[in-house]
């Protein structure tokens, strides 16, 4: 399937997911006695709110190769009551210049500069370097103690999204697992949709959909989440004492665009 066809289909899927989660009363539509068969708004209702024809909006949602202007995207963003992160994602899916942008960024596992590995090892708090795929490329001892024994894992298993859903021991120790998982899936979805040229993402998502009912349930919600300081409550390996951490992420390391240093900073209470 070509890049353009995939992009239009994901844009359509995204519009549909935002429509179905928006209730009529939220946009001032009063219910009648007739039973609604559609979750959320109807297509024609979104079209009216956005000032579009019903046919044109339907084509967009069906993923047809329809040329839409920025003004159309702005209208849909307002009609669907998108958050700042959701609006940004909508425009990234729509942006016709996106393939050139993505082609310049290699999200695969690069050979890290040894200096970055040394820096990570010297940090006091649990820390690791990851890419947008959530592959863990370097880590320190504290990260192995708090999160997972990364050194004992095969490279194909050293993926945070995979560990989050398929490692029962980590899940048991993460006391706010559901909240953290929902956030993580929302962030991962943005990378998935923005990397249409990379089949690795689809293969990983398909595998998680097959292996984890929880992931499948969260994935179908089509939530979008920008990266931000996030909080996790977790017990270190071999302990029963929970610690609250704020996760700070520093992106785009020198010579390594697309990589992040994740630092788990203990919260003083």
C-alpha cells in the first residue's frame, strides 16, 4: 500500500474516532425521542458544524484521496472540539509535506555515541535512552533495578511498550499501571501515525493487539497524547516499597535526532 493511501486512511480513521467520542450535547445538539444508532455525532452533524457538505466530509472519513485545505482542517478541529495535542496530530496527518520530513529521520536503532552510554551510566536516578519505537538503547543500573533487567533481555524484547503490556511482573509493581498505560499508548499512537513509511510500527502494533487484550482495548480508543512530564508509582525489583517518580524526557540528542533520555526523578513528599 502506498504512503499516500495509508496517510489518507489514517486521517479518515482519526476523524471517525474523534467524531464517535463527541456527544451531541457537547456541541449543543438536543436529542429527540428517536433512538440514535451512531456512537457520538453523525457524519452529517460534523459536516454542518464544520461548514462542509456531508458528501465531502464522508469522503474524508472514508480515507478517499481528497485534497483538503488548511481552512477545512481548522474547521474540523473546531467542530470536533480537539485538544491542542489532537489538533497538532490532525495537521500532521493532513500535512502534504510530511513524507519529506519523515524521510530525514531514522527511527530505527542507531549506533549510539559511546559518550551517551557513559553519561547514562553515571546518572543517579533510573535513566535510559529510547527512540520513538520505545526501544531501550542504553540504560543505567538503577533503571534495571526499578524497571526491568534490560541486560538479560533479547533486543527484540527490550521495548518499553512491549514490557508495559506483556511483562506481568512489571505491571504488578507499577501501582498506577492503567493510568500510565493509557498515557503511553496515546504517545505511541502519535509516533505510529507519523511513521507510515516504517513497517516496523504496524508489525509491533499487530503483535500487541494479538498478545494483549488491554492494549487492544486502549488502542481502539485512538487517543492522542503529546509527550510531557508524567508520573509513575512503582516498586523496585525485590522490594515492596513504592516510590513516586516524575518521568522527564529530553529529546533530540546531539547527532541522534528522534532519541530521548528518560530520567525517573523521585518525587519528594
